[in-house]
């Protein structure tokens, strides 16, 4: 099944496809549209997906409706074709993100094992890579930092923070399924002593050194005051999930909340920002 969708609808459609039984998703970005490809072992949930697409379009009335296509795949090819969508990737200077069926990790990199079958965040999307790259830079100058991961998804950013030297990492997501999957990935990476998954921000420490939030532009604006209050003085926030045309509004909201821009990363039309609490 292939769903072609605009950026503001992509995360909701992806989550619904996974909830419907897709063991994994491949995301392709052509700058205007995202193509979400999912393999289903049985009949694809076409009617349910069309109904959900109508519901989500009502929430975003200006967005073009998703285009939904189905293509049969020979059963003998299904498992290996699915795995080919999730190759291991080296990110930044120190990270190597790989699925469980890949064992070899370069000696100069820290392996981050992510099961791509369950939740958003496999390292294949530019916004995730941007977060990983800027998170690595932030932690290089803050050894032993306490990190908060808001909207953890698969847990990839929280796990990476632990592998990069954070002393404590606190992760949350509004989706209980994502929290459960993140916890599974955390155990697979043997970092459960460092990374703690909680139901809400209220269960986090009162102040942290680094916040990473791979969300959407509107949420990054909405959460700006909350993130500032949660950061220690000169702590940094890393935000992603915004397109280039959203950057100015997010940057303005962060400045108004008391943040000073530090760095930005752009790839395939997606921007990741890092700012410091003044």
C-alpha cells in the first residue's frame, strides 16, 4: 500500500497504518509530497484507511486529500523486500542506526538498534537525522547531561542520547503504544538504567539540560514556553518536524519565549533548530 500525502497529514496517516498492522513504513520525500509505503501480510485495510483519511482532512481542511494505492507483492518476496526499506545508516560523527537483523557496527560508532516495524522514528527521515546530528553536537559539550525527549516515537532519540553520554534521559509520547514500543527498543539497546519512559512531562525532573522534540511546527510553537521552563539556564532545545516555510514562525515563537538561536540543520526541505535558553 502506498499513501501519498502532504507533510501535515503524514504522521497521522503513518501512525494509523502501523495501528492497522503494517510492520514497517518507508518514507520518501520529493519536496512537496511524502510517499508512505507499507506492506501488509493480508488484505490491506483500504476502507479503514479511506475513512481515517476523510477524518484527518476535516482537521486540516486546507490540506489536499491523501492519494491511496494498493499493489500486490508476491508472498515469497514480502519479508526481504520489507527489510530492504530499512538499511543501516551512519548519522553524524558517532552514531550508527540499524535494525535488529544487522549485527555489524563500525568500531568508531555507537550502535542504536531500532525495530522499524512499530513506531515513527527509524532514522530514515530527514527530521530524525537532523535531531540526531544536533543532539550529538549538544551532548559533545555537555557530558553527563540530563535530556528530555518529547514525542519519543520509537525511542530513537532517547536511546541515542544515552549512547552519546547523557546521564539521564526522560522520554514521553501522547501515544501509549509508542511509549510501550520505545520501552522495548530501550531494552534492546541495554540502556534502561539511563532512559526512563513516562506518561507525561509532569513525571520528568523539574529542570533538564537538553530537550529534543521531533514533532510538528505548530506543536513546537505551542510548547515553547513549557520547554523554556523545563530547561536549566543555558540549556538547549532541539526541535524538528518543520518544513522550511515554517521555520520563521517557529524561530519567532522561540525567540519570544526567551531562546537564542544556536544552530540549524536542513535536509530535503526539513529543518531542525537548536536554540539556547537565554
